[in-house]
C-alpha cells in the first residue's frame, strides 16, 4: 500500500520545495518553508502583506535565489536563481508588478526572449503571429498584437502578462494577485482558463486576497504568516472565519477596535486639518474625498494596486494630479514639489526606505536633519553643534540603536533604519504627517516602538495619515479606517465600529 | 595570512592614498636623490596647481554623479577674455572679474540644463565643450596673443608669495575655500545627499536644481581661475588652450582621490591628495626618464585601479 | 515595418535642410558636393550605426573615437612596419577594434561600471595605447609614407554610376564612393540584426525594461558584451575607410567622432533612455549633420561657428529626446504600477 501511494505521489508531484529560507540582512523573509504542488492542483497562497508569499514565488521562478533550501520539479532538482532555467523547464509566472517592455509591441512582449526562429537563426515572424493568434483565440483573450504595450490600459496590460505566461505552455503557472484590476467578466474568463489548464494537468499557484474568488477556483490553500507556512488545507474544508483567524492571528480576528485596551480617538480634537475633495489623477485614482482631523490616526488600507501610494505622492507634490481641491488648515494648497508641500506643513515618509527615503551611505545625523537643514544655517555657515544636539535628541526619543549619530545608516538594522526615516519626518514638525507602510520589513519590537511614537505625535495634535496593507497593523493603530480599491475610496469607518472580518471582506469585495 | 591582511587593508584603506604618496616619494628619492630637493618638491606642486584648482572645484559635480567635460574650453575662454579686457585698458580687478564671470556664466548654463531640464551631464558638457571652444576661436582666432606689460597680471602666474610660487598659493586658497564650502556650509551635505540618492533627496524637500546650478558654476569657476593663471604663466592667451585631455587629467585626480564617479561620498581633501599623488607620479617618472607611452600606460592603469576600487567599495 | 511620426519628421527635416542649402549656398546642389558629403560622412554614419547598440541598451560608448584610432594605427603598423599584406591587415584591425569594444562590455557587465564611466576610462586608455603603438613615433620616417597596399587603398574607390546607368547625358550624378555602399551594407545588416533576430529583440527588451528581460530569461551579460563589441567593430570599419582615404593614420584620428556619432544617433531618434529607435535614424542624422556642416562651409560660415552649431544641435537633440521621454513616461504611467 505504502509503495503504491508513494508511486502515486511521485507520479503526480509537480513541485517539491524543502527548507526554503531567504534572509535579507537581518530580515527573515522566508523561514524554512516546505511547499508541494501536484499536477492539476490549484493552490491558493494566502497571507497578509509581508507574510512571504511574493518571496516564495520569486524563489520558485528563479527571480531570486534562496539563502537555503532546494526545489525539485517532477522529481528533478531545479537550478536556483536562474530565470532562464525555470522558464525552460516550464515554470511561468504572472508577477504583481509590470514585466513588460513598454516600447515594444504586444506580440514582441508575449514572446519576450523566446521568439521562434527559422533555420537561418532569423525570427520566424509568420509562425510567431500564427502561434499568438491561436493562443489568444484559444483562451478568449482579445488583444491587438501590434499595439505598443506602454499605451495600453492597465487592464489590457495585465492581459498581455497573462498571454505571455500562457505562451510558455508551462507545467506550473504562478499568479501573484492576477485579478486586481480585472472586471468581473474578465475574472470569469481567467477562471475558465485556469480550469482548462487544470484539466491538462498544469499546477497553479494563486496568490490573492479575494476570498470569494478563492472559494470559486482553488482546490487547496497554503496560509503564510511572518515568513512561515502556518496551515495547509482543502478550500472546501475551511470556514471563512477560521481562514481569517489563521491569516491575521487569533487575537485580532475576534476583536474589533472597541475591545482593544488602547484608547481610540476618531476625529481627534474635532478640527479638520486636511480636507481632500474629488481628488483625481487620470488613469490612477478618481474622486477621492475625505477629511483628516487634527489629533487622529487615519489608516488607508486596501490591496496592492489600489493606488494609495500614488494618492499620497500626489498630495505631497511629488507627482501631478488632474483635479480636486486640497485644504490644509482651511487654506487651499497645490504643492508642485515636495519642498513646497513641506513648506505648507505636509510630510511624507515613503514606502521604500532604500529607494526613496534614506541616504544609506550618509550618517544617521545627516539623514535625520535632511528635512530641516535650512534651520541650522546662520548666514552661510552650518551650525554643526546644533545639528549634533538635535540628532542626539532624536536618537534618544526614538530609541535608535546603536545611539551613534555618525554611523552610516546602511549599517543599522531594518527596524532602526525605519526609525531614522520616521524621525527625519517628525523633525520637520509637520501639521500633517503621512507614512506609507511605516513598519514594512521591521521586527516586532521596533514595530511596537514606532506605534508608540506615532501615537505620541497624534496626542500632540498632529494629523497622522497612514497607508498600510497590514490589517493587523491597521487594527492596532487606527482611530479611523478608509478602504481604497482600484483608485477609489470605497468606505470609511471608525476603528471601533468595524471588525477585521468585515475589513477583509470589504477589501476583497469584487467591484 | 589572508585573514590578517583583509582587516588590515580595510583599516588602512582611508589612509591608503597618503600612504601611497609617502611610499612613492620614498621609492623615487631612493632611486634618484635629487627627487627630494625642495625645488623639485615645490616644482611638483606647482605643476599640478592648475589641474588641482580645477579638480577641487569639479569634486562637487562628480560627487553628484555628474561630470564636466567642458573645463578645457572654459579655461581658454576665461584667459582670453581677461587678457583682452586688459589690452582694452581695463584695470586688473575688472579684467579678472570679466574672465571669471564668463566662466561662471557657462557653468550656470551647464547647471541649468542639467538641473532644471534634467539633461544628462555627460552630453550637456560634451556639447558645451564644442560650443565654448568654437566661441573662443571666434573671439580669439587660432593665434596666440602675447601679453605685453601688465606685470600685475603676469605676477599671478609667475610671482611668489611667502617664498611659494603664486600658482601654489592660489591652489591652496581655492582648495581651502572649497573645503570650507564642503564642511562649513550646508552645500557639502546637500551634494552628498544628491550623490547618494538623488530621488530621496528630492523627496526630502531638497531643491536639487539649485544645488546643481551652484556646483556646475563652481566647476567652471575653477576652470576660469586656472585659465587666468595659465595665461599669466606663459604670457600668452589662446583659444586653443585646455586641449583635449585636460578634463581627463582633472577627472583622474578626483577619481584617484577616491571620489566615486557614480556619486556619493567624496571630499575636497581627498581630491587634493589625488592631485598630489598624480604630481608625484608624473615627476617621478620624468626624473626616471620613463618614456611617454610608459607614463600614459602607468597612469591609465592607476586610474583603472582607482576606479575599480571606488566602485567595488 | 511601422514608420513612426518621429522618423517621418526627421526625413522631412533632412530634406528641408538640403533644400535650404541648395537654395542659398552656391555649389551645394552639385555632384561634387554630394560626393564630399558621401565620402566625408559615410564613415561617420557607420560609427553612428555602431553607437546605436549601446544607446539602445540605455548606455553609451564614449571610446569610439579612440577605438577608431587604435584600429587605424594597427593597420598602419601592420602594413608599413610589419609589412603584412592588406588581406591580413584588414581583418586584424577589425579584430582589434572588436576586442576594444568587448572590453567595454566586460567592464560594464562584470565590474558593474556605469557605461559612461567605463567608456570614459577606455577612451583614455585606448588613446594612450595609440600613442604607445604609434608607428609614426616608432619609425618617424614612415609618417610621410603613404599606405599603398591595394586592399587598403582600394577601399577608397569611386564608382561612376552615371555612365554605368547611362544617364550621364541627362544629369550629372556624383561619383559614389565605395564607403557609401559599405555603409549601406552595414545599415542593412544591422537593421536585419536588430529587427529579425532574437539578439536584436533582446537588445530592445533590455533597453526597455531590463528587469523584465532578466525575468524572461534573457541573458543580459551576453547581449551587452556582444553589443559593445559590435559598436567597436563598426568603429574599426570606419577606421579602415578613413585610413584608406588619408593613406595614413595619425594619433589624433577620430578625435571628436564620438560627439558626432552620439549627436547623429540622438538626432536620429535613438533615445538615451533606452529601448527606442531604429538604425536608420542615426544614418539620416549623420548625413544631416554632414549636410549642415558642408552647407555652412559653402555659405562661408567659419569653422568655429560650425563647431558652436554642432554643440547646439546636440543640445537641441538631447533636449527634444528628453521631452519625448517625459511624454512617453506620461503615456506609460500606468504600466509602471508600483506601490499600493
């Protein structure tokens, strides 16, 4: 009996991954994860932001090499960290971010790197077109093969990505949030495609927050949290509430804001600090309207792709917008640059601290005073003494470790780097402090410290606007919560009035 | 053995240039005792004063990941304008101001195109190289213009102050001023920030375009001063001075000093060391009668090493 | 083949420049002048074609002038000093130039140097190398000896197409230099390479979105190294044509060529931001520059003004490339979907 079931396993096993671990500096993105996929299995991969889902996918496709662990495809070991190898062996992926060459045509993008050639070594254009046309009609995708990809709408671009993955005729298809921007009919079509592939024995991994979709199309699910796999089950066998509990943690699933011991202050002291009306940017977000009060923490949550970061960037003057009114303390503002926004009293701590937030090779002190350099200038001289004093105060207040202002920021741990980032914006003393994913890549201890810092700011009368995809974080820290989806603000709640399950449902609701 | 070397090397690295200079001075003077003579040492520094002035002024531009290829023609233009002003009867300060102003104007143009329009510095300064050279040739023609009289002007290049040749004194003054700008004013921090992460600097409220305007003007300022000194030294002004290769020497000094061409940490002090190192190498090889192509190859190798070391850090 | 509005504008501009100078400059619209244009700028066009590769990859090659000189001096030394026959000298020089280009590619890929830094360094290095291998210094008497090897000198041939086609009684056609036909051949070969081979598509893909190309399994290292090698090869070919024309090689050969080649490429619509442009543009750009320079000469405009104008033209080309880039980025805004 044992050997025949083993034989069955071996015959149907598609992917076997053991002990996958990925460490970035001191951040453990993936912790000893095992993952198996069988032929014709549609596996949902669930977990909140930062759980490790994207990292797992990147390792499976070879985009990133793991720090430890191995992968076997159909029993044969797979070379790690080599995208050309995984594609050759039949692993295709639709990534979350765009992976298209915007200046090339749809046809070129579908066959990127894999164009069919004739025996001269030249591109076989006719065959390429024939295969593309056949592919598109087979799966019911409508695309103009000669259109320039960069000029297509987001929805159409997603379809090009899907076609590109399907063209590989893979044995395994991985999809990272494939339906974020698709309309209901497109989603139905995608699911039809998935069923077709499934019947041909293709193994599919489906990352999504859309719980309704998952019950419709997936067979099994893997739930991840903090880089580990915490549960695996058949979709049919698990109740929705149990699922939410596993995804976000026992305590928070049952609580709503009111049960928490922390005091909430929705609408702060009652004065409107920032008023946003009909704020729009063509093709990105539309008719966003909300009020932000002094002395409250307002969390804007939603899925990746809901354009919350873009909203913040436009408010901050780092990116343009096409319509709407913004008033700060009753005065209309239209900042054309971050410097102008800062002068008006608006600060933004960006999401990607490495790319946008910090100067990694500069010292902690230099980073901390970057936003207020002008305040330390007497004539043309820089007041070094005052800068050191200010930096020492910040380091102490934020608990930055090691407390050495001259240390290059890149030598600090992720949590401490984030504190420097937050500290630099606190130093500005803004009337509105916006933070984009303030605790991403930060350990639990530093997270708690940052929450305390933000609450202290709130208590001092600052209006705090936080964008976060981490529902646990939102439930912990928000006084009020806003939900954004596909560029529109769809709901606003007081934190005390809404439960985690409700939020999950609202975020994952189809449009 | 290797375990011991690596941490040792890492600790010595910031001092590496100083050590290298001392080492080479020792080696050269062992091979040729005349090397250590004061006249020779002073001569070394005087030789590199012009490149040195341009290098310390270009350091800021290179720290932001930019480059200024137009310094050669600016040098020529500034010298030409100053001398023509003198010949037209203008007083010394006015003529000097004229020469320097034209250089700064060119620098502001570079800074404007790079900082406000966002055009790539390499192409902008490459194009301006052509524009300024052509302009200089129109203003001065291809001929040499001898400087007759104007002893206060020629003093700049040939005189001495406290026993040191004027070019060295001016190099010291400019280098000190540049160091002052870097360490005592906010410019140094702003430039380092832009060089490390321009996008983050912009998103932190830095007015990047203003800083770029200033540093390209500074770079051309250095070239103007060098131009005035050069014309004063050789008693001639010509539109053809600062020929192709000048900017490479300047860039090489900055790179040898350890400033990375891709932007980030750098310092005027290190550029000065780089300049001195170049001077020591040039002089040493000349005294040892190394043939020209050997010198070029040695220089090239050194620069390649310095580049690789700077990038791999 | 899709012809973009940009390239139509370019051709229209080129034709209007020709028309302008034909009207206002004496002797512009003559056969002799057309010969000058072709013989003087075909080699520039070949360098510009080569420069297309690095620019498409979002890089640049500043060392083409020095590579040109290196290949030229190699030909000089091998032919006059070593006494090699022409049919060996030609490939040897091309090999040297290709190697020089490959070195650029290797520096960029393996030392991870930025292209402008790597090629700035090789610019200095190769120029220095030219001086050290210079036959003119090694054997000074040779500096006045012309290269007469038939294989090399034969590159400087002119064809009287007028009489061959039998139309010389109707219209006076210029004599077409061989370099022009070689340029056309290179143009067609490179066009085929870029549009009809995987390698070519990969170049566009890497320039357009390097990460997407990597994830699609394209070998970035191989493509980049080969591309810079091809750029060097084109510089080498130009060197041979130039040496044939001058019957000698000098250490200062090719100085300033990188400026003209880059200008030609950018004018021709190859965007410095990578992934955009075809190989016809640089050729039109090179002859456009040539026409402007020759026309200005015939209008009596001094060389110095021409120098200024060349610089200004490059600035305008880069500025308009930047404008086009910003517009493209706005149109493509949705595709760079990052953040939440």
